């Protein structure tokens, strides 16, 4: 473990930025869902009770959270692009939950319950692995 951390030392800044961007995006998503649900419910109750309500404040929070979420996703793509350019000529191990992160990799290992279920490039796995095809279909990535 110590050796692995030593190898990634030059990339600590990028990794920290990626974590911060992911957390900002997660917070924006949760805020967006919470506020929009509250906003819809409160407007329905206010309409049913024939009461006026200031809808500008919640609407501004919803717009702000949507902007932060979009910005977070954009920054995530920038970090992902930078990380793809940095390791030229090196072996890089990536643990990913999104197929777009590993799509351009030379070799992908598909793990399930701690065992290697399939390996190959993105195109090979789409062709040969039913599990990988299922994952690709779930993420809307069949090409």
C-alpha cells in the first residue's frame, strides 16, 4: 500500500481536485433534489390553501444547485481529460464506477465478487461479455 501511495504522490493534487469536484457535484445533486421536492410540495399546499408564497427564493436555490451540478460535471470531465494525458507511457490502474472513465483503456478487467470475470478492450468486452454489455446498456453506452 505504501508503495502505491508513493507512486501516486505526483498526482495528489489532481486526485484531491477530483474528490472535491465529486463532493461538490454530490452536494448539488442532493440539494437540488431536496429543494425541488420541497418547492413543489409547498407550492401545492399554498395553492390548495389559497395562500400566496414567495417562489423566488426556492427557485433561485434550484437554479443555483443546477448550475453547481453542471459546473461540477464539467470540472470532472476536465480532471478526467488531464488524468488521461498525464500517464503517457505508464501503466495506470484505475478503479471506476463509470464506463466512460475506462472506455479508452487498452485493457479493462471486469471484476465481480473479487474475481476477474472478463478482460479486454471496450470493444472486445462489448462483443464477448454479456455482463459488460449489460453494464454498458445500463449506462446508455452500447457503442
